C-alpha cells in the first residue's frame, strides 16, 4: 500500500470521525504505546496483537462502530501501562465508573492506581464543558492555577 492509499479500516474510521465530529483519540494512544514498548515489551506486543484483532479486523469487516472500538482499545492500553480504573467525567465534572461501550461524547479518563501518575485521556469530547476542561487541566496536565483573564 502506498503512502497515499489508506486501508479500509482507516477509511471507515475517518468517515466515522467526520460523521460524528468526534475528536480523534489515537493522538493519545501513540504515546502510550511508545511508553509501553519501553516499559513492558511483552505488554506492547500483546496490545499490538489486540489492535489487529480488536480494532482493525472488526472495522474492516464492518463489525461495530470504529470509534467505539478505538476508545475501548485505548482504555485497554492505558490499563496495561498503568493499572487503575477508567472513569467518565460528567458535564458537571463529577466522575462515575466507566461502563462499556465507550461514547465519544464523554470525557473518559484512566486513573492510575499510582497516585504519582497523572490521569490518562482515553477520550475527550469535541467540546468539553468548563468543568470537564478544568478536570483535564488538573488531572491530566497538572495545572493547579486558573488561567489569567485577559
């Protein structure tokens, strides 16, 4: 396949992103996979195999929502790298346990058991509420001060 061609799975996923206006969650997963490869080669290889069986093959065969498959994969990668739990951050900023299937309109964060490790974004809605944005700033980015107003 040339660089200008895309696989059927990539094409279906791109169409789904366009249909929903959802944010592409893969930007978070690439870094997680690099970190996993350095920390746990066996875990990395397992996630690569799961990528093929749990994401690419079902998307190519038209089974399931490509966005849901990617979000579920991201939650698995985050959990493999940093044991913990995935939560949904509601519009009001409150966390509730994550229950599959994931929804691209939700803020999904993986909270590692190690309290020194920041939360890992699994899915960020296209337009987070102010409370969700504040949660991202605090738990993911580690910002403890509000931005100064102009």
